[in-house]
């Protein structure tokens, strides 16, 4: 497994959702189907569901990583992540319509103050990224449209579920990074579709925050959902 340099989050390391999805796929999750498909369709690059990934250190870029049981390690033997199966869960964030998601994205705080503006998923400087800009809703949730790229697979969905949850707790001067994420990909989005991603803060204690996120097709079908733990960056005190 190699996290390509394109798929970065914080400088010099992989985006948490993309990295976790890569590790989960390598653990051989179940097949997924696209909406409307009569039978499940295996994805060439692999798929994953009902898996939880705990990141133990920032995933390195352009570095061969190997899986040893539940552990993912770098060439020096350092523990990068742990992957395990989890019981079925349904931490779903309610949907909004596309117009509401677009309006929320226009008020995305990261357009003005972003701790990692080159993030592949939500970085405003990344014209070649997923460009998911989760803006606030009046009830505290986040929402954003998501234009599905042609090459979208299960790893892409894990990445899309990552930052919308994080931005329910990130605030100016209060950066967080992904520590753990579990995702269920019930069906893959269609390439070219403009989907909607929602996120919500489920609870916080100290430097840790539990967040949830969900991905919906243009017709409102629930495609995937995730629960995650985000951790405040060391040296910063949550406000």
C-alpha cells in the first residue's frame, strides 16, 4: 500500500479519510453496488465496509506500507494504523437538499481560515482535490455538495466522509486531525453526480470529539455513513 503524494491532508502526510479507506480496502471488506444495480458489483480496486481504522501516526506519503494482521507498518517497522472489523452501526446524519448544501458551502470557514489549505479533500487551494467545503447549518450540522470524480471508488467515499465530520468541531485557532474512523459504504455514488455530504458533532471530551457524517445521492438515497474521533492538535486548547 502506498498513499500517493496527491492524497495529502496535513503537510507531508496522507489525508486521514483517504488513508483509512486505503487500509480498510486492503483488509478485504465486502462488495458494494451502485444505486439501481440488480446485483452487487465487485470494485476493481477493492472495497471496504464495517471496518474501523485507528491512525497511530500521520500516514507517510509515497512510502510502501505493509499490513501485518490488524497492523499497518512502515518500512522501519513503525506502527502507522490498526484496522479491525466492527459490528454494524448506523451513525447517520440527516440529509439536506442540494440548494441548502450549496448555500452552506458558500459559508465554509475553511475558505477564510484553514489549518491545512492543501488538503486533498477540503483544501481550498487544491484545484485537483475533491473540493468538499462543509459549511455550517443553523442547527450545528455541516453540509456540502460533492461532485463525484470519474475514478471514484470506496476509498474516495471514505475520504468524502472524513472532513465534513471534522468541520463540525474545527474552528479558527482550534485545529483537529482524524484519529479513528469507521465507515459503512452501502453503495457507491455514480461518477459525475452532485451528491450531498452532511456532518455533525456527537460529543466532545477534552481533546477528543466524536463526529458523524453521511453521504447521499442526488435523489436523497443514503449511500454511506461514518463515525469518527477527531483529536485537537497538541499545543492547542479547544475553545
